[in-house]
């Protein structure tokens, strides 16, 4: 397992992606490294164990990459939160505003319920809109969202404001 500094060194900056003026934080080198992924998952698991969650949920697609192995590490179930039209059974939806438009996330109606303690996981906290919608979606099923965990936070985008009052853990803050 790598140190946090060694993991952070793998995150590369890609200037002007996806458009001019954006400095993109590329985590694919972390995904490629089993010791780096183990370090990230252990960071999240160490903080999650005390929360007594019984469900880890994450939005597609990178929430899946971190959420499913974290759920296995914690010995709990994983719930995928998807874009519309991707889930085969009855769904619940929440729509939210983007910088230029709207988006929607969905989950199966039976994905969680009263008494469930949910940890939401994603790779990156940017503006917070997606994770706020995911929290609202899980709470609409009767579950309690106990925390949100991320590998990276872009603090200058102030995503925490949309998650006000929620416990948030991040491994790296830029």
C-alpha cells in the first residue's frame, strides 16, 4: 500500500481539459495502481467503519469504481445510482441543476429503506450538485445518508455548500 503522498503524486494535472481554462485532475494513474487504490480504499474504509453503514452507494461511473470495492471491504451492500434509462426495474428519480442545464439520477425503488445507513462515495467533489441529488434520492427512499466520501475535492468550487450539514471526508483537497 502506498502513502497518501505517493498516491497524490499519481494524480496528474491536464491543462485545458475538457475545455480551455480548466485544469483537470486525472485520477486514471491511481486507478491503474493496485497499491494506490488500496490506499484510497483503506482511507475511506477507516473513516467509514465507525459510521456503522449497511449500504455504500455511488453515482456512475466513478462512484462505482470506488463504491463497490469499498462496500466489499466493509462487508456491506452496494447500490448503483444511474442516469435515466439504465436501471431495469422500477426507479425513483431526482433532477438537479447543472451549470448549463439539468440532469437526473435514478435508483431502484427497493435499493434502500427505513433503517438503512448509507455512505455515498464518488471520486471527486466539485460543485456538489450530483452528490446532493444522490443524497436526496437515497433519503427519498427512507434511508439515512450518514456521510459522503471522496478521493479528491476541488475546494475552490465550493461543493460543500450544497452538502451543508453532511459529514464529508476527502483524501486530497485542491
